[in-house]
């Protein structure tokens, strides 16, 4: 302890030592203070949003207050049995691309038609996966492509890896969406 004291005493005897120490401590305090202010500002919009969410939830039904479903979550209720008796022509299927608000949204994979209306935000007109809606999008799903020209039923030119990707998507949809028929 006395070593430290002697060291500090010697240090302070140096010309400009005291002003240098004061300046350093002031700058450090200044930076710490402004960083604290910045973090506070970043926190505010988040807490405001949470507040408004809570308000919205309490003024609406208890269902709307439920937490947002996680990405890739399985449906909370069991799926209805597949309706294999219904056959959809491509013309009929195209009516279910989400452009008409009154109609369900369908995506077909390997000839199976899935009702994806529950994920309107994704498959509807402003959704990132709208290109798959109202058609059999097998090739695009196999190729991991969002190009409209790839959204076709013919997946014969997919390689082995792409076919596996397509089958994985089929399994994904099968677990999550009601099957409303087959493509004609
Ligand atoms: C940068 C590229 C991509 C990112 C960051 C991304 C991200 C995501 C995320 C976060 C989800 C889950 C969304 C949710 O459930 O709320 C999702 C789902 C999905 N993605 Fe992508 N994606 C990308 C590219 C692609 C591509 C190229 C395809 C083309 C096949 C694709 C097809 C899908 C499909 C079919 C789903 C399932 C949607 C559903 O729940 O029905 N994604 N993606």
C-alpha cells in the first residue's frame, strides 16, 4: 500500500501530472455518462412498443394477447384428415393465390394441395413466398428458388440433393397444413 502511495506521490510531483489525471478522469466520466444516455434511448422505443402491445392485448380478446407463434412452429390443433377425393385443375388452383381475400390460399407440392391460409402473411400478395401460392411449386422448393419461372410442377430436372430438399419441404407442409386435395 505504501508503495502505491509513494508511486502516486512521485507521479503527482511531475509537472502537469495533476492536470493530466484530472483530464483523464473527466473524459472517462464523460464517456461513461453519454454511453449510459445512449443505452437509455435505445431501450425507450422497445419499452414503448411493449407497452402498446400490452394495451392492445388487454383491449382485445385474450387470443390476440397470446404470444406470436414461433417460426416453423407446428399447429397447436390437430390437422383435419386429408381430402384426397378433391382434384384441382391448375385453373382452379390459380384462383387460390391469395389475391382474392375471400378465398383460401393453396400451395401444391408434388401434386398435393395444401391450405396455407393460416400463413397469409407469407403466402398472400405481400408475402415473401407469394410466388408459391395458387400453383404447384415443386421445382422452386427443390431448388430453393423464389423465381416465378421455377414455380412449376415439373421437377424432373432436379438432382438428388434438390429432390431431398423437395421431400423435406413436403414433410414440412404435411405436418403443418391441411391437405385439401390433389392436382388434376
Ligand atoms: C435469405 C434467404 C432466406 C431467409 C432469411 C429465409 C427465412 C425464413 C424464415 C425466418 C422462415 C420462417 C418464417 C415463419 O415461420 O414465420 C422461412 C420459412 C420458409 N422459407 Fe425461407 N428464407 C430464405 C429463403 C428462402 C428461399 C430461397 C426459399 C425457397 C424455397 C424459402 C422457402 C421458405 C418456405 C417454404 C418457408 C416455410 C413457410 C411456412 O411456414 O409455411 N426461403 N424462411
